[in-house]
């Protein structure tokens, strides 16, 4: 170890000394490099440079030129903050404008309603002015010539429509039916009731009982809030007698409705259509609903048409009407043959045959009477259905099953003592057969 030779560095003292830059000169060069006005030194390039190198040099120079300095960066940050505040202000203004838009729409709707009311009052005033002008001309003609124009005035008036039914407590005649008829009457015969007092008196004349008690206090001119027109009376009675649960009750009755084998299809269809309209049942569902409410025997005859989209509801009801009539004829023929066979078995005596003949004849008369009661033309049925009239007494305000005249007739018949006849036994057997058929199905 002591004898080993250590080779000294060969180039000691010949290497150039490294000069360290001070911090100030380094910072100045850095700032000068960031300054966009500082010229960029040309880089040393090889002699044989191409176009690609020139493009790279120009792109680098442009990027260096576009690089912002510290002041420019702070300025851009301040501008960005101002733009964000401006956007927030605009969003707040948009929210305020949307709220004002909603308020404006509500105001427009209110003004539209007021305009419609004003237009209605204007039309009434124009009509009253025309009536007064006509009366004035008539009076002047009477004064000048002494011949009043009574015939001309009479020829102007429309045909007087039937009066509306009497409204009492809203049970025998429902308020909705009464309101529809009374409005149609006042509209069709507007020239007969030109003044509000005329219309008020007419509406009052179609009220009785409880309805009369409700409107009597406000009919006087000394009342605190007297009626101004017939519309006020109708609206007041609506708050008293209108059923708020009308649609719900109609919907329940619609789903509970079923046709029995002995029921008339015409009467059943009238009640079905009325409940469907009151319950607002979709038209597309009515054909299927009607089919589900028919008796089993009638269902088997129209089963082919219920799922056919080409078969409309009107066509389906016509088929049901035709099949129901055919089924009734078959049942009548079957009951007649059974009655004859029963009479033949019981004995061939003259008294028995006479009794059988009388019973058969009586059932025939009853069948003809029942056919005449319900056998009406489609046009008559459609008219009665549109006007809401009863198929039994042809009056408005109730359906056939609620007809007071029919109930009184049935009550009178029920008081007469009767004995079971073969026809009655046949009906009982038919209902039993039908019920058993449904169970087996």
C-alpha cells in the first residue's frame, strides 16, 4: 500500500474554469424570454435544411409570441371572472323573466274570460236594443196609422218548444237533465223571452217544492242579492241539487249492470248507453263491456262479432237486437208447445181444453202488448235516447226502470190475485236452465 503509486490527474490546471451566473442576470434573461417583444435568436440550423424545418421554426416562434406574460395572464383571469358574473346576472334575469311570463299568461287568461263575458253581455244588450227598437217602431206605427203590426211580430217568433219538466227535489227529475232541457228551451225560444225578467219568471215556473223554496227569497226585488238573470238561478240550484259524485256513482252502476234473460234488450241498451255517457267510458271499450253484460244464451249468438274490429258498436248492437228477438220467439214457441203438451196430458175434457185455450190466448195477448211497448223503430229509440226520455211513458227526467207510471201499473197488477199458469212455470224453468248453463260454462 505504501509503495503503490497514485497517478495524479493529468489535465489538472488545463480545464477551463466554469463561470456561474449570478441570480440577477438569470432572472433578467428569464423575463426577457417571456417578454413577447424580445427577439428570438435564430437557432443554428444545418446547411441542408428543408421546408419542414422552416415550418417547425415558424410554429415555435408563433407559440412563443402568443404565450401571455404575467400581467396579461392576470388580465385574462379578471376578464374571465367578470364574464362569469355577467353570466350569473343574465341567468337571474332569465329566471325573473320566466316568472313574469307566467304571471302574464295568468293575466291574459283572466282578461280573456272577462272579454268573453263582456262579449256575452254585449250580445244580450244588442238583442234587447233590437227588441226595444222593434217595439218603438210598432208603437209609432200604432200612433200614426192605428193598425198595430201584430201579425208581423207573431211571424218573427220561433216555434215554441215543449216546456222543461218540473224540478222538485232532484230525485224524480234529476237536476242535470232539468238543466239541459231548460237551457235548450231558453236558447231555442230566445225571442219569446227577450228580457232577463222573462227568463227568470220562466225558470221559476218550472220549479216546485224544495226547488221553489230555495229560489223564492232571491226572486224579490228587495232581496239582498237578487237574481240578475236566469243563469244565476240555474247556478244557485246547481249548488243545491247537483250530485258531485255523479260520475263515480254512474261508474259503479255501469259495472253492476247486467241483463237478465227476461229483460228487453232495447231497455237494457238505453240504460247501458246512459250510464256509459255519465261515467265517461271510453268508446273503444263499450262493445266488450256490452258483450260481458249479456245473458249466456245471447252471448253465444254474438260471440263471433265481439272480437272483430271491422264490426262497429252500432252494428254489434243491431246484431244483439236481432238475436234477442229471435231468442224471444224461440222461447215463446217452446213455452206454447209445452203448454199444449201439458194440457193434453192432464186430460182431454172440454173444460180443461177451454182453460188451456184461454191461458194460451192470454199469454199471446200479453206477448203482443209487451212487443208493442218496446217494439219501436230505430229512429224513435235514437230520438228518445238523445232527449233522455223514458221508453215507457215518453217523458223526460228518468229511465224506464225508474218510471213512476210503470211502477204504479206494476203495483196495481201485483194486487190482483193470480194463479200460476204454464207460462209462469215456463219462465221459471227457463231461468233455471239459463243459470245452470252459466254454471256449466
